[in-house]
């Protein structure tokens, strides 16, 4: 059986689209970038840690396969995780305004005998955001719990001028890469 090691409702929704039955593991994995840890390594490590912790929870389940994922917004090698509060979200949106940033989503799938990982990278260019647009977006509350303080699948789509890459990867689970990894574990999305 497949298990999703994530609290993200977006990941659940995306994984459901693949038509593979799965359970959800509610894990509390710290998402803290280490000192001098490159952003790319950080995203991969967190996905691997989520999957590994999930596997520890379901080791007694025969044939358990666990999927862990992490998505981060990166601008100038700085990771923009989930904002601590509204002021932090505003700071992030102002820094992203009119600029192109990277969105990395790392996926790790593992079972008791093997591990495979993939990374989706997308480039997202924000429109120049004036005070009114930032105030409006913050008032939606959509920024809460979202890397980079925005959700591409919601009102945040209005902030984006250009996307190069994978839309579902920016949402939190790149569908093509996920399907590829699951097939390599004998699942048929």
C-alpha cells in the first residue's frame, strides 16, 4: 500500500488524481535549513526525511511504499518557506515582486528495500506588485502555510506573469515525475 507522508491537502488532491489508493501519515518533520546547506540539498533532504519517518511508522505493513515531498520557493539562493505571520508574508511578496524565482519540489519514494528521488524545478516570474495588490492578496489568507507566501492554484495565480516548468510541481507534487516514480515501484497510476 502507498502512504503519503504529508499534511498538505494539495498533495493529497494531486495524488488522488493519479487514481492510486493511498493512506495519509500525519508526521511532524522539522523543516529547518541547516547552516550553509544549499537550497537544493535542503529540499531533497526534507523530502527524504519525511519519507523515511513515514516508513518507520508503517514498517509492520507488508509492502508499504511511502512518498515524501517538499516544495520550496528560492530567490537568490534564499529559501522562502512558509511565512511565520502576515508581516513575513508581506516581506516575501515584496521581494518576489517583479522578479523570477525558482520553485523546487523534491519527491522521495521508498520501501523497505530501496529509495528513489526526483526533483522538479520551475521558474516563476511575478508581476510587479503594488501596495494594493499585496494588501488584497494578504487579505485572502491564502498565503498561510504556503512556501513563498502564495498559492499558484488559487488567487496567487493572478500574481504570476510567467511560468516555465511544471504547474503541479509548483502546487507541491509534480504529477508526471510522481507517476514515473510510482511505476518504478510497481504501481500503476
